[in-house]
C-alpha cells in the first residue's frame, strides 16, 4: 500500500516563532518564484485559468499557498545564508492574488534540498484528480528522471541498487516499461520551448506521444534564433547508404533538423517528420 504522502509532508510543516522576519506578512512580501519549480506544474488551459480567477474573485483564496523556507546558501545564490521563501504550490493562485490584490494564507514547509522540493511538487500534483493522461505521464516521467539522477550520482551509497522504474511502477500501479516511456516523454517535452510544451500539456496541440518520446533520444542544438530565422543551412550528419526510399529520406531529414540550429518552426518540422517515420516503421 502506498505511503500516505500528505501525512509525511505534514511532519515538515514549520512552526516558527513569531518575529519581524518570520511573521506571515513579512514572509509573503519576500516570496520568490523559481522558474525550474514553476515549470514542473502542468499549465492550466485558458478556460481553466479564467474559471479559477472568477472563483477566487468571488469566494477569495481559501486554500493556503505552500512556501519552502530555505536559505540563499542552500540554493547557491550566495554565501550570506539569507532566508529565502520559495513558492512550491499555488502559482496560479499567487499570480491572480497579486494581480487583483487578494489576501491569502501561507503554509511553510522545509526541505533538505531542491531535489526533495521537486519530488514533493511532482507527487502533490499527481495526487490531484483533474490531470490529463499527458500531464500524468509527464509528471511520472519527471519523477523517474529525477530519481535516476539522484541515485545514479550517489556513488558512495552502500544501499542496494534499486531499479527506479520498477519502484515507481509499483508506487503508481503501472509497469516499469510505462515509467520508462514516461521518462522519454518528459525528456522529449523538455526539449521544446515552454510555449510548445504548454500547448501539448493543455491539449491545445495534438501530437502523437511516440513522436515526443523519440525526441528524447535525439540530441538537439539549442538556439537563440527567432521564429523568422528558419531557413538556415544544416549539415547532414552522415552519408546516406543504399537507395533513397521514403524511410531513408526521412532519416536524413530528421538528422538534418536535429543537428542544425533549432528554432520553433524547425522543432515542429522535426516532430512531424519523426511521427511520419514512426508511422512508416510501424506499417512494415
């Protein structure tokens, strides 16, 4: 039976002494948002955000926002060990509250590391009922990639090696193969720009999932180009061997796109060509 995650998190809730620095209003004035934490949260569709905003304006912010109490040294901002308060849950409510000057309460949590904070956020999101299959797969995939990184980097640990995909599969009631595919899906999505990723996670753009998974295995070159800068020359990574049938042509095109300068349009082309290639391979 899966451990009651929220019970274990309640144990982390801070009971801070009252002081000028730790009063709720002072903490609220110091809340910071880290992009790498904010981007873990599946985005709301436009109508969902509008409904949330209308609800908050009518009824107020009833659920407290969750804030991580840490320090600037722990986050490697500097060595001054300044108190830092990072938002870990309630980003949409915080945005709406700031815009309309709504009052809200906060709940302080403490974590030992950024990785622990990420795990909390992912598990908390997975505990919600309104996630789409794509959002669930993305979050499970993030958790898999996160755990692989932590365990893979702990070379001095004396604990027995655990297959992360098997452990998470048991936790979420799916197969280890599904968890690994979720990992590819998350890694592929994270190679897209934020706008494209959000369009897929909100269902605004429909893409065959296998296309995203395939992107996880392709090394993409980061680009600062604009959308208009799309007709740039690319290099073919290797000579084509054999006759140029549809499959081999697609392979060459995909490699050209993957090794060239990546822009929004070239990324979309890469998705389309990868999907076309997968369809051909599955038809054989």
